[in-house]
């Protein structure tokens, strides 16, 4: 029976520089954000938050690269890279973390091991929302802490 | 069994090509009733005649305009759409797996069919290719695409038949100075003025009403709502090809 909920294959999603998007951005392919997103960004593959981009909300993907601004939790079950122009305010979770010189990061960091990598993908949707709420409640900036 | 609707030939070379197509169809043993669009008989009338005569397959022989119109009228019926592209777009050629008339005719002979989803602008403007909205200057718009709301300016919006939305704002192309610097440094100017999004339902609102075009024909004006009708059209496509593997060659 044809499944109307089947994800649409094809090239990934791109949010242009002058676009203001509100809501949940989901794609099984890559997502590239140049503009402003107020909501979740979820991909099964790669997410790139470009230099001109601003995201308020959780980001979840296999690999995440941040060159812009993210205000929310980030869950990269493989690799997370924060480039020199990147600014992250929120908790991060990844297996492989790379923070370049010049990047700004305020929040908690959790490194994924092989044992908890699979469950983190499943828990991504559940973990991200409560995390985002708790960050909003905390008003102060702190140094990053490694668990 | 086959009912062929030919586009009106604009010159002698098109007329010669149409004769070649008819000959090839006869050679393949799939000749049928042929009709040609004319001022006396429109595409809509000819297609309706084919449906009234209960032909199992109606074949559009021509470009995107003819193909879209025939598809719109056949959708939702049991009649199968065949296509022999003549000057049609890459989108159509790719859908049917034929880039020349001979391959398209051979596809008709083998009759491998596929059910296609068809995009339509509510209430009833269907299209197999794409719908376009073009503005002379950057125009503000509000777009609802599934769970997302988007506010942006655009100079062009294109919606493909699988509801992939492309928004272009040419005014965000970057200054000539920035482009020159990038070119001198051997860098590509990033294409951040294009947005590509996918959805199952798209609504487009603009501050001023802007015409919506399908194959350069105005079919509606904004605000519009675009959706997909699932499995709306049965179409003849290329047959599966069996490829030899290394093991088979041994």
C-alpha cells in the first residue's frame, strides 16, 4: 500500500540567506542553512549552519558543522565541528568533536561512546526538547563543562 | 488501442518529423488513430474525444504544453498516458526515460506503466513539469510548507511536480565588488540566495497578486495552494534493462 508519509527523496534542503523560517525543518538528506530558523533542524545526514545563519532551536544530524549562530542543543551522532565563526549557546552531544580557534561555545558537552551512540539517535527527539527548555531557564553564561 | 494527439506543426521540418514518427509507429505495429491540434479542435476537445471513444492509451506527441494539458485531462481515469517528446523539457524526458522519438515509440510498444503522483494548483490545474512565479522586483511573500512558515523576498519561485520548492532572490546575488574579489581569489561565490525546500502541501501568499505560469501560460494568481494527488496518472515509461554482471560472463 502506498505510504503517504514516506519521505521525499532527492537533493537536500537549503534555506537561503534572506529567509526567515519558523517551524520544524526535517529532511532525510543534507540541510544547509544560510538564513534564520526558529525551530528544530533535523537531518539523517549532514547539517551545515553557514556563517550568515542563525538557528534558535535544537539541531540533530549525523554530522553537524557550525559556522553561524546556534541557540539550542546540538546532537551529532557522528561528528560535530564548530568553525572559527561559529557561536553555540546550548548543550552539545557528539562522538567526534572539533572546536576551532575563535569559536564561541557556552554550554555542556557530552561525548558519545559506541554503547550510547545508537540510543542517542533514538533519544534525539526526546532529549533535545527538554534540554532546550532548561537552557532557556538558565540565564547565565558558563564555561563549558565536560562530563 | 492507441490514440495519438499530435501538436500542430509550425514548419516543414516538424511536419517531416511527425511523418517519420507515424511511419515508425506503423513499423512497430502500434499505429492507431491520429489527430492533430488545430484552431478548429483544441487539445481539450481532442483528448475528450479519445476518452469518449474509450481508448486504453492516449499518446501526446509534442512539447510540454501539450503533454501537461493531456495529463491534466486524463488524470484520475483508467486511461494510460503515453508520451512521444518533441521539443519537450529534460524533466519529461527523464520521467519517461526517452530522449528521442524512437526510444519513446519503443517504450509504447512494451507498455511498461507506472503510477505517478501529480502536483496541482487548487482546484484543478495539474502539471507534470513545473509551475513558476516570476516577479520583476524582489517581492515579499509568506509561504506555508507543511510544518514550516517562511517569510522572504523572491524574484522567482519554481514548484516542481514532486513539490520541491525553489525560491530565488536575485537581488541577494552579492555586490559586483564581492563577486570580483571571489573570482580573483579563485573562490566560488556562495549561492546563498537560493532556497530549496520539499513538502506535501505548499501555500504561497504575496502582498500583491502575482501570476502563476505553467509552461509560460498563466493558470492562476497568488495566493495559491499546491498539493499532490497521489497515484493520479498511469504513464508509460522505459522498460527495465537487464545488465550482465561479471559472474554471468564467466
